[in-house]
């Protein structure tokens, strides 16, 4: 982005904590004004609603999705070749 190797970036991050870190990283690297989109959803093999199980504080990148019958679920999208980004 900064060196113009990628004209556009589409980012997917369902975990709020990770999105905060992502935003801070973009700010530190001068990329907040870049042509990018951040979507608060996960990508998966099938669309649906899943529960986001947060990773431990020391490694929040270990968050995962599960299928409980609860209302606290994250939305997932299935990315396919015909999808216009």
C-alpha cells in the first residue's frame, strides 16, 4: 500500500481487540489514508453466524469461531471467485 505494490486492500477481522491493534498498526505505518476497507466479519467455508471465542490476552490472535446456540455470534461470509470486491 505505502509503496504502491497493492492499490487496494480488503481486510477482515471479527475480533474487536484485533481490529483496534490493526488500526494502531495502520496509524503507526502511515496507512490510515490508504485505499483499504476493514470489515468486522470472519471469512469461512460457509456463511452463517458463529460465536467468537476470544484468544488469551497474551496472544489474541488465537481467537476462534464455534457454533453455540447463543445470540453472541459473529457474522461470517463465504468469499467466492464471483464476489465483486
